[in-house]
C-alpha cells in the first residue's frame, strides 16, 4: 500500500502537471511506522495495524512529496483523500469466520456506498486545494467532503523524510526532487 504507490509516482512524476492524489484511510490513526521493521518480520503481525501503518505511510509520503515539490519550486501538488467506510468487496475475507462476520455486520450498518467513497477522491482531483491537503467526509464516515485532520504521527516531518529515504532504498526509485 505504500512502496508501490511510491515507485509508481516516481515513474509518473515527469508526466504530471497538476497534482498527485494518494488514497489513505481514517485507519492511518491506528498506524505506527517502524522504519526498522516495515514488513513486520520482528513483531507479531496484525492485519489491522499493518493496514493502518500503510495508510499512515501514504500520508507521510504525501507531505514529504509536497515539501520536496515546494523546495524545487514545482507547481505540482500532492494531496490525499480517504473514503470514509465504503462498502466494497474488500471486507470480510480474512479467513477468520467470527472476525469476518463482525466486520460484515458493521459494514452493513455503518458503511456508505462505493460512489460516496469515490467522491472524496474526486474532490481531491477536481477542487482548487493547496498541496498537502487531506480530504474526506466531514464527520469521519459521513458528511460533506472537506479538508480533514490527520493524526499527530501523520504530521511528523522527520519520520516522513526518513520513510522517503528508506522507500527510495527499498524500491530503487530516485525521485528527481
């Protein structure tokens, strides 16, 4: 969820003229970046925490990309969006019957349709927003699309810069920034 976006953005960057939009999640707030163990080899794996880590990485990537674009005087903007909780075919396939049943039950109660979730990304793509803006539903899962807050970890410039350097090392992608 992070390294692929990082490498793809590097390849596309010379062709882009306006903005890069990365899809994150509200679950970035449960994430923690362990730069020494991005692949969960030294700690017990948790699918939810790994997902949160990847979505936190997406936001750190967005902010560091914008910082680097600003440094070189580029007009390109890096933005991020989150869909809220959208009903898709991604939920309920962990292989754990009870966990899947609980997720699917919650999904039917609190989720919005996929069109609503897509609206957040369309807003980030189409509105005149400053770089490093994070958009999503006003009330987390529901509401008007607007700029929303990130967790405090998603605002750590040092972590964003260190993650960038590690991502370049792991992917071999060298941004011209």
